[in-house]
C-alpha cells in the first residue's frame, strides 16, 4: 500500500505540475468585455478586421523576424475585409479569442499617431483649452493615438488633400514624430495585447464624437516639435515600422 500510495502521489504531483504550466483560459468576463469594446468601435462607424497577437515574445504569424509582432492584420486583404457588421465581428471574436484587431483608416476616420510624451502634453493643453477631443488610445509604451474624422473621400482624386504627414503601413518608419493615418493605413485597436505585457487601451473611448483633425493638428505638431527638441535620437521610435504589404 505504501508503494502504491507513493506511486499515486508521484503521478498526482506530475499532473499538478502540468496543469500549473498550462496557459490559463481567458475568463468569460474578459471575452465579453473585449467583444463589447469591439462592437462599440463598430457602432461608431469604424471598420475593423482581425490582427495577429502575441505568442510569448513573438508574433502569432510565426513569420521569422516579424517587424511588428502582434501589431499587423492577419490577412493581406485587410482593407476589403474590414467591416462594422456586428454578426461578422461576433464570429471573429468567438472564433479567434486571442486575436487583436486593427481598424482601417481613411474611410470614416483618420488617426493622428504621436509619441506618448507629446500626446500626453497635447491632451492636457487641448483639454485645458476646452477643445473637444475625440477617442484617444495609448499604444504600448511609446505612442498615443488621436482618432478624428477623416479628411474626406472625394469622388475626384484631384480634390484629395495631400499631406507630407500621411502614413501608410510600409512607410511608418519614416515618421518617428507625428503620423497621419488616412487612406491605405490602419492602427491597432483597443483592447489589444502586445509582447512584453504591453497593451493598447482607451484613454477616451469610442463613444466620444470624432473631431475635425484640424482642431487638434496645431497643438499636436507643436507638442511633437518640443518632444523632438528634447528627445535623444535613441528615444525616437524608428523601429516601430508596420507590417509590409508584400513579402
């Protein structure tokens, strides 16, 4: 009996150790909260589609040397795939419980993407001045996202307002300061998880109306200029490039 007891205790110990090593399932409450936030974005008119997620300190896409782990869309067809359809979003959320999501910009909304320190300073100034600020998110440890109305989608391409701050997924590394995400670009959407226990979360939620980007632009550019004057070259986010559009 003693030998059997010891054998069973040993087996039980190994099973317990294995169970402790297994990833804990995501609580249902977290799933419901995640879905609620995603649907709130869709209800605000901002189209979304699934993105990669962290796998340890790597990316779930398993691409060797992925330049933006957990920050890029799952599909190369993300622009046409993006939707505000509630049923589709519910299916994605249920079928891909670990997935992050991106929102495609330039259709309903744009995003002014700035270094975190500059964004915090600008948000304080805008709020103190009584300017209506729309949804704002913190992305990881170094960026802040200001969601605005889009500059428009004119039928005549000649009427499109070009801007040197325009940022597309393949050119994000060229804009370490202020990036303007419009047509052909995207941003990672809260709630999102990043490698290293970082995340993307709302500071001001999607229930806030989208402002005209020009009401924020001067304050944001001034804050970015001050940030650039005080930041060391090593502080600038040169490595945060986006997922390339082609392999």
